[in-house]
């Protein structure tokens, strides 16, 4: 079945540590996105990529980094510069044409040790 | 940028009744409005979407209406069932492939 796979489901970070969240899709979508979700809040865009080897900052990019070396993969690194990283992280993808639905993975919950 | 607001934040309905969630948006250029359902510990799932060239769209027990003049759109769920209990998010886009999300509504269907 086609879909978006995020791993791991739960992740713990120590102080001063960088951690990387994985997102893989087999939907043949060119565009991929990372969102952050905090309790009682909507989804806020961290980074997005419309095509391989290109990506843009979203609304809350500080303290995060991404790469897009393959169409299927869009990993997110939460760096030690992100002072409040505890959140639920969601990856999405779609065809990068106007108004195509975004499809989401089941998220990674990141917590601080 | 676009600002999307949802009301009410929590909605409780008796099983079999209808539920209505309303969203307002600020950018008159927005032309795409999806609704997502999110269950606990899961990612959001698209349940219905509407584009600005139509005023209403229906899919079985779910419908969405759009009022471009007033800049609001609503999700209607009829004959609610316990499995409809979830958090529902609305979103808006002006065609730039970026979605602005509301903060979500918790819908509780009481058996």
C-alpha cells in the first residue's frame, strides 16, 4: 500500500544532542513537508521541499534542518539550537501542483530526557 | 499571511445528531479548503476538501460549505457516530501549496 512512514514513533533527546526524524513516502509525490504540532495547537510548518535537492523554510525553521537527496525521503534534524523541541512532528507529501491534498504520516513524538 | 480560526474549540453531540464546525479565514486569495480528522496518536487524515469555484460539497454523511463573501467555511457531519469522535482541523491555501491550519476542534459523540 502507498503511504508515508515516519520513524521512530517515539524519540527522546538529551540536552545538547541533535536527533533526526525519518520520513519516507512511496506515493511518488514531489513535494514533502514537516509540521510541528503542540497540544491544543494547529500544525505549524517547519520546512518544505517541492523537488529533490531544494527546500524552503516554513514559519518556524529556527533550530531545525532538513535535506532532500531522494524523492522518497525528507529527514528532519532537530538541533541543539531548538530550545523547546518537545512536540509531535508530522510529515506530509503531495503533488506540487496548485491545491493538491497533502497526505500525512502518523508522526513522531519527541521528548526531552 | 493567512490566518485561520476555528469555532467552537470543543463540541459535544448526542449520537445521531448533527455536528457543525465553522472556520474563518483572512486571505481573500485563498481558494482551497481541506478538512482533516485526527485520532489520538495518529496523523491527520483528509476527509473532504473544497475549492473556491464551488459553494458546497458532500460525501455521504460529511459536507462542507463555503461562503467566499464572508470568508468562512463549515464542516457538517450528520447522523454522528461514536467513531466520529476526534479532533478536526480546517485549513486554507491560496494555491501556493502551503496550508494554514486552524487550531482544531475536539468533537465528542456521546453514545
